[in-house]
């Protein structure tokens, strides 16, 4: 596995920032908690690769759909990765933010590891002690709700970039409804629910009064 990292480093010229366990072994990248959120947050927006619009024939709202753009074990020939680094076809297109280098590496490494649907894969223990907005909740919103609600062209006009804006959806309870898929609300849009751990962290922060900490 070290070899994979080295070749990724060589190809992309960027650092492999995560995915190494304490023992120094590269750990398995989890589809549900690491790969799916990046793809559903950035590629399944309306007018893009969701089950209704299927732009270019791609529906990235399911694992099977994603696999149509993946050659397991070879990220450099996988369409899913190629468009991320393409000089002028870079995805997602403007005005959406491009993926971060870390997100590109996560996708590349997952493909190199065989692009497995590994439902029992555990990426990290669930820590719900001392939950704060900046350390616990923001990273979840960035990963799962990402370019839809954190950009200058927010989907549905719902913009989470400032605390005041985020507070609107806490106070009217739609944040709680949407992550729990209740009362007709369901987010992330066109994707499955957040993992139980992530929902628990957000709920705990809201229960503490949703402080701006
Ligand atoms: C693929 C794009 C996309 C992603 C990812 C996404 N949303 Fe949304 N969100 C929308 C759109 C579009 C709307 C407008 C309502 C609709 O079309 O369902 C919306 C509306 C909302 C609303 C307002 C209530 C409502 O449903 O009208 C809340 C709250 C919300 N989203 C929370 C979230 C949270 C929390 C996440 C991440 C866990 C998330 N969204 C991820 C696209 C997205």
C-alpha cells in the first residue's frame, strides 16, 4: 500500500494527508463515510448527475451508478477521477467550488484500493464528547452539505456559510427534520442519510443550544 501512496504522490504532486492509521498502515477508505459524501455533495446537484437529470448518462446517487465511471484499481483511467484534474473540464463546473486536493486524493486512493462498497468499514470512532460548531459540526456540514450550501450559489437559497444563516434552519427545525428525513424533509438531497454518528453529533450540538463555538 505504501507503493500506492508514493505513486499517487508522484502523479498528483500533492501530499497524502489522511488515511494512515496510528500503526503507520494505510487504512481502508470507507465508501459510505468518505467517498459518497464528496460525490453526493458535489456531483448530484439538480441539473447534474442525479437519478433524474443523469447528465452524460451518469447517475452518481448510487454506488452502482458511480461504478460506471470507475475502473477499480486504476484511478488514472477512471472517468470519475479524470474529470477532477482535467485542465478545462474541471468538475464540478463553475460557479461551484472545485474539490479540494484532499478530496481528490481520497477518491483516487479509494479507486486504487479497488473502489469497494465496504459497508462495514469504520473510518473513525464516534466521538460525541465536547461537541463544538467549529471542531465537530462544521466539518460534517462541509463534507456532506458542501458545495450545495457553502457556496456563492447556494442550492434552494440555503446558505450555511455564516452562523446567522445556519441559525435560521436550526430555529425553524428544518435542519433537524432534513438530516433525520422527517416531516417531508430529506437531506443531503438525492442521497442516503448521514451516518448515525454524524447525525448524533449535530443533534447533540443543537441540544446544547447550538452555540457559536
Ligand atoms: C446536492 C445538493 C444538496 C446537498 C448535498 C444538500 N442539500 Fe440541502 N437543499 C438542497 C436544495 C436544492 C434545497 C431546496 C429544497 C429542495 O429542493 O429540496 C435544499 C434545502 C435545504 C434546507 C431547507 C429546508 C428544505 O428542505 O427546503 C435545509 C435545512 C437543508 N437543505 C439542509 C441540508 C443539510 C443539513 C445537508 C447536508 C447534510 C444538505 N442540505 C445537503 C440541495 C442540497
